[in-house]
C-alpha cells in the first residue's frame, strides 16, 4: 500500500517529521542512575542535594550557554589602543557566566571548603568529582581552569605564607577582573610546566629563577613556557631552575601593589578542540614568583597537583562518554527507520548497550579513585588510609590511560548512531569529538601513564599490595574475572614485565579494576562487562557484544 504524502501549502517542499525533540533542558543528575549509585557507594551521599542542584543547572542553563562560549573563541590583546602592554584574553560573556555558576556550585573549591570546616569529614572529593563530571558533559573547555584551580591547593599548602590563595579557592567565588588578589573574593589558578624543547621531559626546562629575597622566598623568572594553560587566571604554578635545581613557584598575574607582572603572552594556541579555553605561549622577563616547597624539589612538589588533574582527565573523559551516550540514546529512542524506532533494532541495541557498559565502567573507576583521593587528602595514618593513598597513586595512572584512550572511539560511535546529524555543529557531538583526544594528551600522554604504572609497581611496594587487594576482593564473583586475574598475576610475575609491553599490561589492569568495581557493586552491567571485556570473543569496535546477552536491562538503566 502506498504511503500517504502530507498535504502541504503551495511552494512548501517538505514537512518536518521523524526528528527527535530537543535534547535539553534536562536534569543530568536525575537522568543518571549510574552516577547516583556511584556517588552513594563511594561515600558522597552527604552532598547529594548539592550535586543534584548542579545537575539541573548543568543540563539547562550551562548547556544553553556553552554553544556561544565554545564558538566565539578567546582573543588575545597584547596592547591597548595607546600602546601599553596589557596581555589580556577576551572571552564571550557566556564563558564568564559558566565559570561563575560552576565555581559558586563548588566545581573548583568544594573539597577545600569542606576541609576548612572539618578536615576529617569524608566524601567531599567524591562530591567534587561528581560536580566535575556533570560540568564536563556540557562545557569541557572551562573544565581546564576549574580543574587547575582545584588541584593547585595541595601544592600551595607547602607555602603557609600563601594561605590567602588557598582561602580564596575555598571561598567558591568567581571574579574575572584583572586586579590584585587582595581586591578579589575568589581566585583561579593555572600552570605552566612544559617548554618547547622538552615537552613531558620537564628536566630539560631552561627557565631560570634568581633569588630576589630570602625573607619571602621571592624570585625573578626568565624563560618561556610552550603550553601555558588558562593565561587569564590570577596565578600560575610553574617550574624553573633555581640554584639547587628544578623548583616550583607561584607566579601571580598581578603583583600585590596591583601592577602587571613581567610576563608576556606571545600567542594563543590554535587547537583542535577545547575552543572556549585559552592556551598560550608565554615569556617571563624577570617575572616575580614565590617558591613553593623546597628548592630542587619542584617535580615532587607539583606532582601533588598532577595527580588531581589526572583524576579530572578521567572524570572529563567519562563525562564526555556520558553526554555522547545520552545523545545517541535520545536520538535512537525517537528516530524511526525501516518501520521501527532505531532503539528497537537488534544491531543498534547492541551498539547502544555496549556504549552504556563502557560509560558505566569509566565512571565507576573514576569515582572509586576519587574515594581513594578523598582518603589520601584527609591524611590518616592508619592502614586503611595508607592503602587508599597507595591505591590512588597507581589507579590514577591506570585509569587516566585507559579511559582517556577509549573516549575518541566512543564519541565517534555515538556520532554514527545519529548519522549525518551527529557530524553537524548544531549538535554537541562534533564539539565532544574534537575534545575527546585532549585528556589522553594533557597531563602526560599514554606512554607516560604506562611508564608511571611500571615505575610504581617496581619502586613502591605499597601500590602493588593495594592494587591486588582491590582485585582480590572480587574473586569468586565471576568465572571470566577469576580467569583474567590468574593471567594478570602471571603477567606481573618477576621478570615478565617489560617496558615495550606496558600498554597491554595497563589495559588489562584497567579492565580488571573496572570489572572488580562493577561486580562488587552488584551492577546489572557487571556480567556483560566481564563476558565481553574479559572472556569470550569480542570485536575491536563497539557493538560486538555476545548475541546471547540481554540488552534490555542495560538500555533501560542507561535511559
């Protein structure tokens, strides 16, 4: 029987039908049962109301603001119209509105605000991680300064004389003005580690620090940074060579008297993605900075920041997965093809269920690491605190490698679920796709993470003990998991670990950790994860789940 064509007015060529409704506004917390379960499981239940409030904001106002903040890229103004050097970055107003809402909701400072009230109160890092996960789904560019602001606090605590900076991060207030911090209720922080000749090999840095005054540990910096993140921030943690060796410094944008510090923004990077955030090249021309930590111990000092930023890479990639999955599910639930909704078609169901499993496993590992970081930051001396600290040390590197590596292929698969519509800028998916590779590069690329795993296993016995205690806790819950654990232990036996095999080893460790968490949580996704990731045959792309697996419960959980 021939289909009836719609009756159209003269000169109208088509009717709009078989299209999904608008994706937003929506409540990103209420929609995400996996997130709600993980926050409670990992100790963040006391903060549910605050997380829920931001989930509603992120999926509505922040989502709407993000499109212009992303499209209208930051612009560098080196001089004013009179010829004065100003080195400022101009943003679309929506950028500042997004930053204000995020900071006031605690995305950058909740952990430290809660610690200021009660150092031993648990769960604040888990809650802050959930906020970061929600924020990154809708505007990942602003996640860069938010992440660095949060992560700088443990480093700054090495210099008690800089406590004002810590207090103003914990204040959860945003002030975009370019003035001295004494005149601001809150601050943001960036960092500059890499130089053009060294990249990840920061020991090859050439920037020099000359002591100005021993009374306040002030130095003059001369040199450059090849990637200077978020140059509009109020202060920056940087590495430079002092007489005793590579050291860590806090360099303010404005000196205490309000004058501009002596550094020059040379240009902004023209990046693949992350368009709403400014990244720059910078030169220091006797810029004043204060030493943080001991001279010659700069790498060890700033690594406390790096562990937290790497956790946010995991959270950011997990957030991108979730947003890509949500769009794919939304489209498939409304779009019809060949007589059925896409979500009713077996092969599409396989793809979506596979994506849902991957997304849940990424978040589960990320928030488990956040719980370990929470315990480490509270600084307990009991065996449980030592265990969590050691686990955070190695699991961060494992998770950062694997989750960030999985994200580009994941987002591309979600785009394919939408077809051509997923390749068009009116959708958020092209933005997510451009953003997807960033977290695997930022804060140490894949090889750096895998070498870090080998280093921790070889030099820090507590990390191996903590890692295998975590894995052993799920023994007996699934045969494929138990079999994988035997193989993994054999791979880690003395003499078997080689640098050339570090990626494969780290991948296996990541999959085992994710399976362990899902199994112990009793997640409906655990059996499918183990069956598809640890045992049996599996293809190299998403959508190759064993045909016997029931996708219905997985899709209902994800929807």
